[in-house]
């Protein structure tokens, strides 16, 4: 994990991006996901982006591509995941789980001239089939400012769990 400083803004692509702007982006994404609006969620990505969830034994500095992951989606796999989740073929999510996301401790740092890093903590509560699970962890995102707002270049969810409970499924977007 790259050290993320607690700055109030970053300079990116000739403009200042503020922490409140990033917080609003992450809060809007949480609401989109809690309402199962996958077209809205997909619109938050730049083409060519990645979506990753490393395994629970992930350590900072490891490559999720080499050490294993629950999700390691390139752009084509993100598109396929959204298509599947929107269809009735997503049996593990038909009907949809009830989810509620909390996002906090948002921190920004410079990454490159055209992108910046965001770290944030999350809790995702999930109710399904009479079970209630809480998924806790942190995000390590790379965001890009565009004319249409912020977009994900990398969306990475890192679980804080030592392992997932028996029956816990990552059949939804974490």
C-alpha cells in the first residue's frame, strides 16, 4: 500500500480536486450500489479500468495478480460482471441482497500527472437468506478527473478479515 497523506486536495490535470469532492463521489457510488444500479456504477469507470478484491491474506506491496484474488477484473470482465449481475442468471443475487454501505476516513495523495490515489475505510452490511454479514476493510482507488466528473481507473477493495465466514459470498460489488 502506498502511504496516503491526509491532504485536503490534489492537483491533477491542471485542476484542484478536493477531499469533499472525492467524498461525494464515493458516497454517490455507495448509494448507486445499494440501489443495484449497475449501469450507474459502470458509468463511474473510465474505459480500461480495473476492479480488484485481493484475498484475505493480501499484504501491502503484493500484486493481487500474482498472489491471488477474489476479483481481478480488467475492463472486459467488469462489463461481463455488470451484464451478469443485471440478468436473472445471477442466481446468488436473485433476488438481490439488501446492502448498506458506510464510507469514512477518506484520504488523498498524488499519483501521476493525470490521476491520484484515494484511500478510505468501508463497512458493507449485507442481508440475504436470513443471514446478516458485515464486510469491513479499506479502499485503495486510483481516480481520474474528467469533464464528466471523477472516474475510477482502479477500484480496489481490501478486506480486513482474516478469512471469510462459511457461507459468506462475494456475489455482489464490495
